[in-house]
C-alpha cells in the first residue's frame, strides 16, 4: 500500500462527508510510516466546502501551511 492508496481512501471518505474516518486514515498512514503530503490534505478541501466542515478545512489548511514553511 502506498501513499496514493491512502489518499484515494481519504478522498472516498471525504466525498461522503465522513471526515472522522478520513482523518483516521491519515493517522493510519502516519503510523505506517507515510508522511501525508499536500495532495492528501487538499483532497479534503472541496468536500469540506460541500459539507461546511470548517474545522477539518482549517486543519487541512494548517497542515498545508506547515509543509510550505518547512521547505
């Protein structure tokens, strides 16, 4: 299983509005030694807008900003 597979599962959960599960998959990826990338976090943003999930969108934005500042 690679990072792309985790991202696909995050996308599937997010599109259904199941953000708790999507965030759990991101945590599982971390535990399996994968570092979530910006694409994984960006995958959450559109569904967040659709479902008005501001807290998850804020978390994704913060993670993306952190990545930008780390490089």
